[in-house]
C-alpha cells in the first residue's frame, strides 16, 4: 500500500469517477423524466381540458430519442447489449487465448464503427447548424434534437474503450475476465 492511498482523493478526481459511474444514469433519467412529464401534460391537456398542446408530443418524441442513445451507452457499460457470442463461446472452450483475441478484435471493430458514427453525426450537426432548421411545432433548433446521437456515440465509444483496455490487460496478464457489472435497475 502506498503512502498516498490513505490520502483523500482530489475533488476533481472524485467528480470524474462519480460521472464515470453515473453519467448515463443521470442523462437517461433526465430524458425519461422529460418524456414522461410531456406525455402526461399532453394527455391531461387533450382529455381533461380538450385543448391539446401542439408542441408537447414533438418534444416528448425528441426526449425519447435522446433517452435511447444515452441508454445505449448504459447498456454498453454494463454489457447488457445484444451480442452474438456463440462463436466466441465455442472457440473459448478450446482456446482461451483465441477467445481473448476475438474479444479484443470485436471491441476494436465496434470502436471503429462507433467512431465512424460519431464522425458522421458530428457532420450532421454541422449541417443542421448551417441550415438553421427548426422543429415545426416547438420551434426548437433541430441541431439540439440531433445532438443526442453524437453524445450517445461518444459515450458508447468511451465505454468500448474502457472494455478494450480491460480486455487487453486481461490478455497480457492472462487473467480471467471479470463478470459484467450489474447496473442498478438492469433486468
């Protein structure tokens, strides 16, 4: 144990670690709360007061889109995404080294895909900014609507990098991979 291990961590490091552990939860919860609130307001206005709002359905849809992209990163963090592991499992029974190599290769391919999607989504945001397009009912700038995509791609890329670093470390040290962490509220 080093002498520094007993010292308190600097505030910036504590904040960064807290965000690393909870950023998707906070962002996805906020998007879901906004979505739910807008749907409730729309239902009350339509069926109780007989006067539906023109913008609430549109904003609810946008909040749901943001939720999906952020929740995708949550799924990556806790390895709850859909994956095809039949080949990896079959090879892993016969060759643990091949299994580790395939895991790293898959993570690198996934990172390249997410990096491409991130780059393309940033180009889309730039086009939206240049065009000045706004949503029809809410008058919200469309780049804000589309901003959920690059944010989600960035967060997913970050999580894939974390998994890749762990997988490479396991490959080098030949240690067994840890079981995926279970996220709070993940079924």
